[in-house]
């Protein structure tokens, strides 16, 4: 009887030991934990094409939540800087991890089909061996702290911060050095080691709650930093940043507009009073239009003010507005007219706005254009070389581009399409071949009338005889 009792107790002890090892294993597998002993945070910064990456520091709050499913003790380490001002005064469970974008930072970079630039940067390792002093399962929560970017003049900057929240569980063992080490990396010295890290997103970048059944694991293992975006930790927070030049009083002077279309005429037979017809479409960056779908953008036709710097008009501005403001909506064509010496100036198009513009054919003129992007020293020029024909930039899809489409954007510097229409000669006979169809119709009408009179006259003569 005693022997059976001892055997039963031994069996029970083994069973209890096995069962106590199951929760950690199951928890690790249920969390989608990966076999890694390190983790880092990745910042993905999305900016419109042509936007300079801002010099700023992003901060992340790493909060202790549970130590072996219990309230954290002093043995559960605080991750990051405890004394950072970003930590609330009454928060004794959190630290701050930072990712700094500086002028000398090297990023992994790519551009998508919507002309959005992606910049990836990783934090230092936040979980690693040597941080924990005993075995167990340690749970943390990580979120980003907003409003750490203040903008840089002369731009009005917008930073859309990530509202994502991650839960991270760190699985730590106390290896005795005698049992076989089945983890990577293989340990040879007894000690306390991280075996697995489970991370999953509980709120997405927009702050929307993710249901338990839709939560998927992310691999927090730090990468190499390049060359591809897949080399970064997937514990990722995505921010969107765009900016607009702060224009106080728009004018045709360089620096006083975000985008401009100007007009001048040249040649001995040019008429300075001719109005030239245009059609223009602007396309603001998707991250701007998605946040502000109903936003419109103002432009003004401006010209030199004849009263400027004349006696008795000391306060007259150098430029004046012709007519009313013209309202543009993203992706919607808008018509306007320009005479020689006039310029259409925009005051609020964001950096990364794409545009296309067409000048319709004007009788007797050869159209050309010089495009400046982001204060380039040498504009890109193009002339269609043919009188009485339209000029559109860029050309239609499938045709050879007359102007590099990558130049038809709003950059942070001067952005302008300067059109010139030249009329150096006229048809010496005073007869323009383009008028021949109309002249023929007139001659046909006159001829028909004369023929009618002749026939009528002959009939009358014959009747009188």
C-alpha cells in the first residue's frame, strides 16, 4: 500500500510539473511569439514627393502591465528613460524610447505609385538578455506620444501621429546549464535568458480597436537597417507628414507663391492684349485629400500695378489682382485666361501637389514653356514648334513626355510653368491659310447670289421679248 502511495505521489508530482510548464508554452504559441531574444520599434514616416524629412524626435511610451499575470513588482524592469518629461508625473510604470530623425540619419527609402515617399528608421534594441533578473512572463504596452514635432518656418507643418497600440509579452527562463538548451541562440553558460517575444497590435494607426480574433502577430526582431524595408522590426508605428509654405501676401515674385503659371508674348507681330486660354488640374497628395476631402485651393491672376511707385500713390502695391480668386479642387480641371505679363499664383498648395496644364491653340502663335521645380537653377524647356497648336504638359499617356513628369510637382522652393507665345511673322499676302475654308464659303454664297440675279434677269428679258 505504501509503495502504491509513493508511486501515486511521484506520478502526481511529474504531472504537476508538466502542467506548470504548459501555460508558458501555450501562451507563447497563442501570442504568436517568435523565437527571438531582442526587439526594437520601427518608425515609418510617410511624406509627399519632394518633402524634406523633418528633423525631429519621435517618442514611445513603454508601460509595464503584468508580471506573471500579476501587478508588476520592482523586479520587472522599466524599459527606456524613466525621467523623460514625456512620462506623466504619476506614472511609475513607464519609460520613453526615442527614434530621432536628424540631418545625418541614413534611412531605408522607397516611393509608392501615389508619389508618397516612405522613410524607415529603427530604435535601439529595447528587450535583450541581461535586462531581466528572474524567469517569468512580462507584459508591456507600447504607444506613441503625439505632438513632439513643432514644424519649421516658413512652412506650416502637419504631423499625423500613429494611434497604434501594441502588447508585447517577453518570455524569460532561468537555465540551469544542465538540461539541453533548445533555444536560439544556443547558450553555454547558465543564466537568465529571453526565449520568445510575442507582439501584436491591439489598435491600428488610426486608433481603431482590433478584435481579438483579428489580431495577428508581428515580428519585433530588429533588422539590419537595409537594404530593404523587410529588414526592419514589424513593431511599427506609421506617421504621415505634409506641409505647406506659409504665404502671407501672394505675388508673382519668387518665394511669394507655392505654384505659378506665367505668360508673356514675343515677336514683332505679338499682341499684348490677347487673352490665352488654359486648363489646369492639380492633384494634392493622397494623405492630405484623405484627411481633408472637401478642401479647395485658391489662386489669383496678378499683374504689375500701373500705379505702383507713382506720385501720390506711395502705398500702392507692386502687383494687383485681376478679377476674382479662382478656386481649384483636387483632380478637377479648371479653366482660366492669361494675358502677357500676367501670372496665376497659388497661395496654399501643399508640397507634393502634382499638376498638369494645357494652353489651347491661339491663332498665329507658337507656344513654348519653361518649367522650374524646387528652385532648380536651369528650367526644363519645351516648344511645340508649330503655330496655331495647343501645348500640354505633361503629354498624354503613351506619348513621349515633353517635360519630365517628376518636375510637375510643388516642391519646397520655387515651382513655376512659364509660357511664352511667339508671333514673329504673318502671311505676306494678308491671307491666312487657316481662313481659306471661311473665305471659300463666302465666295460660294456670293457666287450663288450673282448666279441667281443673272438667271432672274435672263428670264425677265425673255418674257419681255
